[in-house]
């Protein structure tokens, strides 16, 4: 009554939507750590706000936390 007929059939024909674009890959965790002998050394600084386990990104002139936005400027060297 007043509705479109056969709507259910159209939905069955379509199937699953295809994903377009590039799939985001997780950061390469093996770049954050380095093993020296029997010890594991962290290559990047931890965020002081978020705590251990959240690393800061290294840029030319600053270090940045992608989780909370904390930024540390590095002076001219």
C-alpha cells in the first residue's frame, strides 16, 4: 500500500559494498624498538601525558604525540 514493490529483491542483488581507497596500515612497531643483546631498547620517547606505551613522533623541529597532541619544540642544533 503506497510503498515501492520489490525493494527487498534490489537489496539482495547488490551484495556487499566494495571498499575503495587504500587500507590504513598500523604503524610499524618494529621500528619503535631495538634489541641489544638480551635487552630491548626503545628508539622513541614516551609521551609524558599519556604514559609508557604511547610514543612521540619525531619531526624536524618538534616531537609530537598523536594521541593527546602534546608537542615539544626542539631548538636549533
